[in-house]
């Protein structure tokens, strides 16, 4: 999903997220829920959704290696130091946060 250029501050405040990590990332232009469809990693916010068969949190390390630096999660990241240039937005429910981002858009 393409977004206009939203700063990480604007996104964090729109969804009421606790933010940890590097706030100096480029603006968000794309929302991603399927790691296989990554196109512009530097401008992407990956939304880790827990489903019946998959948990998006399991794909964070791979996406980080592929250049994504912004992640919307619903769990505390255990090994934050493995992602030194990443920003994490922590919310209770990533699906609700995705709906809030769509409302913002």
C-alpha cells in the first residue's frame, strides 16, 4: 500500500505507539504486511501481523537484512541490538494500528 510521505513521528503519534530505536529513518511511503512483496525497503513500514499459520514477527530479521528499518510490532523485541538502525513501533494490536494508519491516510 502506498502512502504519502509520513514521518515516523507522525505515524507513531497517529497509532499511539511506544517507539524504540532509531527515529532518524526516511519517511514512510509504503506499508507492508507480506514480506514477499517488498519493493522499496528504505521507505517501508513492515506491520507484523499474527495469524493462524504465520506470525509476522518471525520475518523481522530477514526484512532487516533486506533493508527495512521500520517495524510495527505487538511484542517487545528481545534482541534489539541485532537491529541497530531500526525503529520499532510497539502497540497492543498491529491489526488495529493498521486500521488507524488507513484512517490517517
